[in-house]
C-alpha cells in the first residue's frame, strides 16, 4: 500500500483509534477474556483458550492456536523503501502461532510458528522446549 493514498489514510486512522483504545481501555482488560473478545471482533483468528498479555495489531492477519500465551506485542506491518514514482509503501504479512506456544519476543513478518514453541526474548529464532530437552522448532518465514 502506498503511503500517499486513501487506503493508507484509512489504515492510519484506525491504527490511531486502536492506539488510543489500548491506552484508555485495553490497559485494564489485557490478560482477561475481554481482550480475546475484542481481538475476535476486530477479525483475529484467535482460539478462546489463548492468554493475551500483550497487544496485537492488524488483527485480521493474525492466527493464534489453542493454549498459546502472547506476552510480547504482535505487529504485522513494515514500511517499505521509498519509490521514486510512488513514495514509501506499507506492507502487511500474515503471522500464525501454533498451539501451545509462548511468545516472549519479536515475531517476524510472515512467520508461521509451529506447535509448542517457546519464543524467548533476544533470540533470533525460537527454541522448542520439550519435556525431553531442547530441540529445533518448525519456524517458517516467507
């Protein structure tokens, strides 16, 4: 999406409204079932047994599985390079978090995180914690 367009203006206006909502209302209902209801109403595909302890933006491109715990904000957007003819662009990519995951760090754009993945802070790739020890995760980026 080109930044100098009416589509961007609509997105920006909604983003500002969501930001105000996070500050005034969301701060009181985060980590409650009400935040899940809000995310579902905004278009997110989030399982009811998901614990949401951080805010999610661009709800309609986020999918989160059963028993997952979100402790770090999820953003599904990135500003692109400046084009000579059109100016800067804004890109959106889907993010999918599998069942039983714990997200404590940044989830990259277009990521698909497999089941039972623990994404720690500061790691460049998630680690899958299992009862039998530690092994590599099924993280797919495109």
